């Protein structure tokens, strides 16, 4: 016997094969098998309590569903070619196990409230894996910062040499964005934790279902507010994709710098062999592929968000089949992030830092701001001090001399305030040590950030 679709009654003819294939979502919504069975177990309980099933029927349905759960766990569940989606597949299988009684399970329920419930459950189930991958990457950044809390390097704005910083400060700059992403996921969980089940196809459930008890039994916080909204609301999916895209953007910023820093022109970092790849043609090549892919995948993640937003944009209220397009990007975004995050963490933990090379990239002009501060200490208003320092920089350029190589006479020619102490300004470590206010690059301020981050990571 070939199985008929759940909705066969009204139809005289069979669905065209290609149309069926286009319609079917089993190839991807099979990932929600566990959530679908759990939702059905809870629903069976709810309609039993509402008097739709007697206790023997409820027990039989429950036993059948538990067997199906077991089949999915042991990977012995066989999907049939005419299973349209995960909901149809589970119901078909329940029929094979317990017979016609299986037909009572769908009383008062629609696949519209069912799929929205499964999908929310799936996201709630998977947020913890993302959360811990983010936490591990944060730990890797803090570990690196601890090793190099006082290693000096050039800091950049506009990708131009700006001021000396510590490498610890640089590593830690990538910590708070990920912390914020984690907080976003936690916040989002609260909006995902709202139960659509019991909304029916759109208009609500005609049976005396206790939706509060149902919500609790599935681990949701509350039942949804309005049935029309409940079956079409995919805000949580869009939010999930936004957070995923933002994580991608944060990782991309880190990745872009690692790619630059491992190039010969910078030569600040060398990746471990385990986290880099070679060229099929050029034997000398060592490429930062994991970081390039991280940068690339940030674009793909953004695309998932754009795709879903575009799907949602034209929809009227309640369920439309367009909504079936919501799952693929969520699954893909999740898979991408859980594949990427541990690789980045591993690559950061194992990379070799080249402190001499970083220090050699600091030139005296990067202390031009300190030179202005030196003048400020001698009573010159900052704006004027900035202009005088600028003149010193210009003199250096014209005379092709580093700022610390200009003679005191040359300094005094620019302004009489200069004295022999001016050369102390060009000590990069002293420049860094001065920036000790909370959040600054001074080794002590970096240590304080490390302590704070470690405290946060404990929770
Ligand atoms: N496979 C569908 C989805 O993922 C389930 C809901 C189907 N509802 C319907 N009215 N056809 O969205």
C-alpha cells in the first residue's frame, strides 16, 4: 500500500511526482525528529487530559511514540519515499506500530502549530552548543592574552601605524564582541521559549487544552499570545540568523587581521602546521585557509539572514508554505558556526608570535601623540602641541630622519620649549605603560582585563 498524504481526502488525483518532491521537506526537517516526537508525546498528554483520549489510548500512543523516539536514536527509523515531512513520517510510523488509533493524535493540532513548536525546540536544544563553542574561543583569547600581556606591537587605525599597544590588548579586543554575542543568544532564548502548540492551523484549538501545562511539559516559558501570530511568527529564526551573522562578522574581523599578520610583510604570527595549508603548485606556501574561510563564511552567514528576511517580507498573516524555507538557513548557520569556532580557537592556541618582528615595526612617529603630551606637560595647550608635533613629523620626513634622530637644535628650531628630555618620549614601553586607565593597553590594565574575563568565564 502506498501511503497517502495527510491531506489526501479532498483530492481525487495523486500529486505530480516533481511537485511532491518540491513540496517535501523531509530531507532537511528530519533533523527535528527528536523535537517532533517530544512535541507529539506532550500533545498526546494534553488531549488525554482534555478527554479526547482515554487512558488506554493515551498509553498506546505514548508507547508507540517512545518506540519511534528509540528508532531515531538508534538510527533504525526508515524514511519512506512518500513521507512528505517529519510530521507525516512520524504519524505514518505510529500507524504502522499501533494501527488506526494513531489517527487520534492529530486531533486539535495542525502541522502549522506543530512545525513552529518543533523549530523552536530545535533552536533551544542547539543554543547550548553554540554557547559553549563561543565560551571556548573566549578562553583561547584570554589564554593568549595572558602569555603576551606585555608583548609590544604596533596598533593601527585605517590600517596605518597609529600607536604602540600590547599584544594582550589586541587578543582581548576580540573577547567582548563574543561575550555580547553570547548574551544575545541568551536573550533570544527567552523569545524562542514561547509555545505555539495549541494554536491549531490558525484560529486556535477547539478542545479544552491546558496550554500552560502543555507549555511547561515541553520546557517553554509561556504559551503564545495569539494563534494567528503564533503560526507565522519567525522572528526568533531571523534573530538567530542575525546573531549568527554578527558572530560571523566578529570572527571575520579577527580572521582578516590574522591573515594580514601571518603575511611576510607583517610577519607577526606564524600558524601551526595543523591549522594551515599549502599550495599544490608553489612548494613554499603556507596559507591561513581556516581564517580566510572564516572571513568568507561571514558573507554566507549574512546571506542566510538576508534570505530569510526576504522570504518573510512579503507574507500575509498566518501560515504560508514559504515558511518551510526557514529551516535550511538555520541548520546551515548552526553547522557553519560549530565547525568554525573550534578551529579558530585551536589555531589561536597554537600560533607562534614573533615579538622581535612586532617590536621592530614600531617607529618613533608612532609616539607623536606622546610628543604632544610632552608639550602639554610643559604648559602648551593640546591643540597647539598637536600642531608642533606635526611640524616635528614633517621635519623628520623632509630630513629623512626618524623623530628620535633629529638633533635637539633641530627640535629647538621648531619650538624653544623642547629640551633633552624629548628623547624619552620615544620609548614605546613607556608610552604603553602610561595608558593604564581601565580598558587601556598598559600591561597592568591588560592584566585587570584578563582577571575580569576569567571571572566572567567561570560563570
Ligand atoms: N513541512 C511544513 C513546514 O516545514 C510543515 C507545515 C505544513 N503546513 C501546511 N499547512 N502545509 O513548514
